[in-house]
C-alpha cells in the first residue's frame, strides 16, 4: 500500500479494523446462542458460501437474472 497517500492508507486500515471488530462481535454473539441453533447457522453459512461460488462461476450474463434463477430453486 505504499503507492497510496497517507489519507487513503488510514481509510483502508480503519475500514479493515472496523470489519474485524464487527466479525469478532458477531462471533461472540453466535457463540452465545443455544447449542441446537448452531447447526442451523453453520448450514446457512455453508449454503451462502456455496451459492457465492456457484454465482461466480456460472453467471456471466446479467446478475439479476442469475439471482432469480438461483433463488427460484428454493
């Protein structure tokens, strides 16, 4: 990041730090849930990851049509 000026580097690092803090907070919130809920969260996260990979490699046309095709299956 040496090719960016000081303000751009500070902005980038501050956004990164805020993102990590939010991720840490979300982790603690999820960890506080009851045990039967945790598999549902893991399945939802896995499904989201799968759909994002599926979307990346199959949808080269208009995005809105592809999202309609993906979510119509559910």
